[in-house]
C-alpha cells in the first residue's frame, strides 16, 4: 500500500505521465484519498478502461482522473487482475465516482473483468445471451464472412484452415 | 396505488426504441411509467457496436484515422484531431503553426455545425417538426461544401495527420471560410429570433431535466451539458492544447442545469466559436502544414501508454492508446462523451413526463456512433 | 397490352386518356414512396440531408418519412446493421405492408463496409431481408440516394401485376427473425435468401 507521502511525492513531481499502480485490496482506499484530499481533489474520473496484457497474464484496469476544482491532472490509477475468468475481479469505483458506472460495465462486457460493488453489472454493448468477451486477445470471432473476394492476412489464414469461404483462385494465388 | 390513494393503478413498461422518430439513432430506453410520469428508466445501447476498438488493433496507426471519422459522424474533424493529438503526445511530434491554426479553424467550424444541428434536432423533439433542422442544415451545407473543397469529402473528411494536416488551405478555401464566418452571426440572429423567446420552447424546456452541479462532476459529465450545470471546465482553457491560448474567447456557464440552459449554452458557444474563427482566419501564418519529420508509412509509436483529449462539440473526447513500439496499436480505447453523458439520463428523467424524456435525451446531444463505437 | 399510338394521340386530343391499369398502378406507387424513419448510422445523416432543403427528396414523392413501419412502403437501411440490431430490422421489415421495397444505402448495409472485420457487424443486410437497390459509398452523397430512388422508380414501373411477390401464394409472408445465440446470431444467414456468389472461372 503506497503511503500518503509517496502518493503526494509522485504526483507533485510534475511528471508528464503520473500513474499509480496499486493492489486490488488498496484500490478503494487510494481512490477515496485521491478524491477527498484537499491538495489533490481528484473529483472527476475521465476514462475507465481495461487492457489485456496476455504475455504478462493479467488484465489491467486503468482509471484516468482529473480535478475540476484545482484544474490539474491527469493521474492514471491502475490495478491488475489475473486473466482467468473466475479470479478476474477488482473492486468497483462507482461508489466513489458515479461516472465509472457505464465504463465498468463495458469493461465487464468486453473483457470479463468483474467489478465488486457495482450497482448493476451486466452487459452493455453485446446482447445478454452472448457468452464470450470479445476484446480479449484470445477471442476467436465467428467465421461468418461467407464470401470474401479479396482475402488477406488473418482472414486468409483462417479460410485456409476452415475452407469454403473464399474463392479457390484466391487460395491458390496467395500461397 | 396512485398518488391520490383512491384508485388502484399499475405501472406500464414501455420500450422507447431502437427505432423511434426521436432517439437520435438506434438507442433504446426501457421506461417504467406511472401514468405519464417516469418511475424508472434504463438505457440500452449497443445497437451500433461496430467493433472499432477491435479493428483498430489489427491495422496501422494511420489507418485508424478514417475510422475515427465514423465515431461521432457529425463532427469528423474533431475526432481526427483528438486521435492525432493523442498519438503526437506519445510520439513527441511537434505540429507547425499553420497546421495548428488550420486545425482550430476546422474544429470551430465543426462546433458550429454540430451545435446548430443539435439545437435543430432538440426542437424537432419539442414538436417543431423539422423546420429548425432545415434552417440548420442550410448553413451546414455551406460548411460541408467548404470541407469538400478542402478535404474531398463532405462528412468523413479524414483530414488530420500525425504532425499536421493532409493538404494545405489555399486562398480560395480561406475566402470560403471567411464568407461562412461572416454570414453566421446573421443566421444566429434569425435562429434566435425564431426560437429563444418562443413560448412553447420555454414552457417545454425550462425546469425540465435538471442536473445538479455536484452530480455532473461526479458522473463525469463534460461539454455543454456540464457547463449548463455550472461546471466551469472547458478543456480548451484547461489543457490549452493547440494554439487556443492565443485566442480571446469566453466560456459560457449556466446556472439552472435544465434543458433550456443546455440550449442557451449551445447558442452562446456558437457565438464564441465565431469569435475564435474570426481571429484564427485573420492571424493564420504561412508555413508548412505538416511536421517535416512526420512519416506516414511504417509510422511507429514508442512503447508506453498515453491519454490525449480535446474539447469536442459534445464533450471531452479522449483516446487512450497503448503501444508496444510497433506499427499497430496494442490497445486503442475511445473515451466517448455521449456514452458517459448518458450515465445520469435516468436521474434527469425521474419524475418527469414521458414526453419530456425525449426532450431531455435531445438536450444531451448523443450520437450513437460514439456511444457504441 | 400496348395501345396503338395513333389512337392514343387522337383520343388525347379529345380529352380521353388510355393506359393499362398496370401503368396507373405502378405510377401511383412509384410517385409516392414513403420511407420509414430508419436511420442507423452515418448514412442516416446523408439521408436527412437528402430530405432537407438543398437536395429535396419531396420532389420525388418521398415526402413523408413515416415513423411507423405499418404506414410506410420503403425502408432505406442507412448505416451499419449490427447483429444486435438485426432481429429488429427483420421485425420492422415484417411489419411493413406489401408492396414494400428496401434500399441498402452505404457500404455497411451492402456488405458490412469498413467494419467488415467486426464480430458484431452483420455482413450485409441482404442476409435476412431482400434488397432491391444497393447504393455504394461511405457515405453516399444525397444525390446518390436520389439517383437510387429514381432507379427504384424505374424498377417499379417495369413490374407486372401478375408477377409480383405480394400476389404470389408461395412467397413467404414473413421473413424469419434471427435469435441471439451464445456466439453469433442463429441462424447466421437466411439460406433461402442469400447464397455466396458463384465464382466465375477466370479465362
């Protein structure tokens, strides 16, 4: 858990990118501190998103915070969770900043990160019966092209494996 | 039991959308009504989820520029600028002065066309079926002609590049822009004369959909909607990106936070945008229009992450980019203002009549391409 | 049955106009095609611009964009159809009364467009509903939409009363609505309506 002095020092160093990587257990306390401390007053959470670092086997949730009262920022608050679906959960910061509500739902929908304490955690962009988490790096989309006249790259590779969706001449020509 | 306690009533669940004359796109609201009054409202989105972020991870950095056009499809120039700004921040590219002035001109013209059409659509929701939209579209066509002369396309301009813009503005285009700016105050006067003191508009929008200031800040509301609630925060003044610190303009801030304030803020912002445009068109220097060291092919961004944002006409448009040093983004995320401004739609609509729901949604000014990406 | 031109002009001089019933039927339908208000994405803005004062679509009869599909006879699918939206598109199409036409406006409605790689994008609206006119472009100019409307009017004027879909007892009255599946829509395509094109052998 970073101490109050460590946080202040890092943020006042005026670095072009100030970012804080915290553990899941400390996230809520750090967020409340950042919001309520009179010298920091980060009352505005601008952007919440998740990044899938498949090589480091973690999903990182990033919160970008600004201050409307003191007009400074940004600070990137980052927290990591393991990629496996059962263990992939972090505390929700919606009780601290209401603006995180929809963006955390989107991170849940597209990455599978569960936010504990979120008032209404359900899918937002995909339909409810959908089971996959499409923005993960290991997601394989359904092969529903049915007709791709100029296949190249990934489409061509998958067509060669699955066949039947590209003209035969394209398969031969691009060998 | 109803409010009078005499008649036993039931609530009614209605789905407004996704095809509805007033939902500004494919957006659905699940509304639970007690008579005419809204008891619960759940927005449902995702009907235009076009996988922009996933596609962006598969193609080169510059190839994402046309896709940013299609985010907020009304304002393609500001979307391009936000993306170019985020990448330039990460790559450390310096943009020449003339390009910065051109970017400001394009962004403020976009602000003009967005706000006039947003007001037009808001009034369509109030019942002034299409007449204000026709006035707004007449002026928008002039600006689209200018965009077409400069960039080749009316709407999806794909005009900004990392380090500058794609082509230069010649004298004929500048004359066109000056002509548009010269006509705009007269158009605004005509527009305002028709609408601002119109008693139907005042009756339908004052004290409707009030958003308190503290809730606006906590719910990450940005743009004209936040300023109407009294939040004095304009990214052009706070971050001072581009050359905005050279222009003298005010930021209108509202008091009541209701729909009428949001309408008035947009009118006032249009007047301020005209001021910025006059100054920019007067002071634009000669020079290169793109940074000489900016490469377009095989452009690689150094490893790391970065967040760049601008004051788009609808709010704060930000791009969070993660790069591994390669030719394609590792993670590309759009922070859409319309999506986040919908967070408190339910709060604003509770206790209002169902007809006001549509007006409140119109005053939020959403574009589904941005909401769903 | 064509009428003799000499007889026609003679009668016209007397104030009597002779034409097949089919001509009147087609002319009245094509001159008052009412679109349903159905804008999905960016192409919808160009559709609104086509309905605005500069490129006036009211000149062609498409004056009133009806809000309810039950009162419309033309659906301009303008914008990307996502898989989440596809069942609603088919439902709306089923609710339109015959005779009805579909214009697929823009690259996204024809084949998925620039977003063809997406997991949630339907690669062409003609996978579930029959399309009469396709307009390429991203977005097509309002003039292109007007040209498409004129082409549709020509197509309608060539239709014959005894060969139309709505008087055909074997044609489907309704198209099946896809359901949301766990990974994709079920079925992913309406096989009776759309087959992948046959490859023409290269000479």
